[in-house]
């Protein structure tokens, strides 16, 4: 069985919310899920629409928070 890949999309309402999403992604990774969030992948100047389109297409699941 292959590792499920999950793209997590979320609002950037507050630092508390961003931390909650980061904790969720960390728990998923620790449970064997390949969780993808911008906090781990994007750097200043990166192409955000490309990042989102690519990971939406490549993921098995999408979680919207």
C-alpha cells in the first residue's frame, strides 16, 4: 500500500490558526500520511498558484481547513 498524499489548504487568519494547521500536518506525517502544507514547501518569491495547482493535481486527498 502506498503512502497517501494529502494537500492541506487553509486560511491564514491568525498565527494561532496557522500553528493549529501546522500541528495537524505534523500529526498526519507522524501517522504515515504525506501531508503537504505551504509552511514546509513555499519560500518568499515562490509561485503560489503553481504550488497549489501542482499539489492539488498530485494529491490523493485535499483537506480544507
